[in-house]
C-alpha cells in the first residue's frame, strides 16, 4: 500500500469518526448552537462510554449555526480526559442527520425542523451551563447526562 493510500484511508477514518457512522452502529446526534462545544463534549464522551460498554452506538456532533472550528479550550479539556477531537469540524445539522439518528439530543438550542421529525427520539438538555462561563461545570453536567443516557441504551 502506498503512502498516499494510507493517508487517504486515515482521512476516511477521521471523516467517519466525525460525520458518519459504521453501518452496524446506530447514531446518537448531539446538537448545540455552534456545534463546537457542548455537543462535541457530549459526543466525545458518549463515544468513549458506548465503546467501553461494547454498545453499537456512534455519537456525532452538529450545530444549528456552526462555528468554523472547535475552540482550543474544548480540545484541550477533552484531551485531558483522553479524548481526541483534533480532526473534528463543526457541521450544520441536517434533516437527514435527524432522520437517520436513533436519538437526538439538543443542548440549549432549537432544531430548525418540524417537531414531527424528532417525535419519540428527542431529548432536550437545557440545563447545561454555558461552557464560556465554566468548562468544568458544563463538562460535569454533560458527562452526568451522557452517563445516564448510555446506561439507558439497549445492548447489542
């Protein structure tokens, strides 16, 4: 295999980790306004917990009005937890994302779609403090709720 092939495979793996999901995994969609803080923290921790528990779920992060990039403070905070989101890029939530997701979790934002599209799979986590005021407080609130969510997921 050439170096170029290896690089392309690595890029594809990174893309799938952020924006897609393996066919055998179900998607949990986390959405915040900028797709760069709360939803990233939630998706990163959810992926780690689901993988550790052997659950067939993959979390993705989206924004209703996405930023250009994930702030260094968020990347550093997650890195301190052993989570690498350095290749992740904020992306706008789409109707297709919502349709394909098994669960949809909003973190202090409103989805730009009809309520019927999220019927039976939407959770609204509106009690998470702003990351800009305290990363630690926001992280704790998010991790507590992600932990409860992962515990409630059906197994394989």
